[in-house]
């Protein structure tokens, strides 16, 4: 599982039928300290996330394990919205 910041949306009006109804968000990966990395991914949103939220996302076959993405051709899925990140007793992120 990876952590990232939702930085945008992706709209595709023409797409494979199995993708109909999915919302796609652009996620910039971040490290545990909250610093952005060079990785960006377009992820299907399974939890109702929005721009500006810190999320947990997964890639590969795990991306097809949610109720929203089961048996759909996706390679990245947002699976959680982060409320707090705490490392060694210090809060690194608080929603």
C-alpha cells in the first residue's frame, strides 16, 4: 500500500465499458514524512476521495480487490482516506 496526495481529476468520456461509473483521480505519491516523490498515478477511487486529500492507494492485482473495482481493468485504486499519520509518537499528518 502507498500513501499519496490527490492533486487532480481525470475525465474520460470514451472508455471501455467496464470502466463506466468509476471516478479517476491523479495521485502524487508521498513518503511517510509527507514529502512528495516523483511518482504519479491515475487511480480509480473506491472511497469517495477528493482533491487535496491524503489517501492510501495500491497498484497491481490488489487494485482489483475492492467492491468498486472487482474484475475491472484497473491497475491503481484509492482504498482509504488518511486521517492521521503518527511516527514514533509524533503526528506527521492530521486531516
